[in-house]
């Protein structure tokens, strides 16, 4: 079993241009999971911090739609 309450700090330290908030969570659009770095999408605990599985699943679905739209427009 593994339990975390915040995103892995390696994500922000190794991804130049990725915006994170003061808690280290990735800043992403709620509608489509898009971060400010083009082509990078995020959802779930990486964006909200510790939350429910249901919220993470919803964020994953929104991000999948956002990724699909992003790839269709490339």
C-alpha cells in the first residue's frame, strides 16, 4: 500500500515551464486538464492534492477529452 498527500516534487523540478502552486500541485484547467505547458495535461491528486478517487476519475476523463482535442488540432 502507498499513500501520499502531495505530488512528487520531481515532476516540477524536472519539467521546465510547468507551473505549480504553493503546495506543489500542478496548475491545470479544470475543464480539460491542460497545464500552461503545451501538450502537458494533469488531473487528480497531482492537481488537487489528496482527494477522492471519484474526483480523480472525473479529472482523468476531462483530461482524456482535452488530450484528444489537443491532438486533433495539431
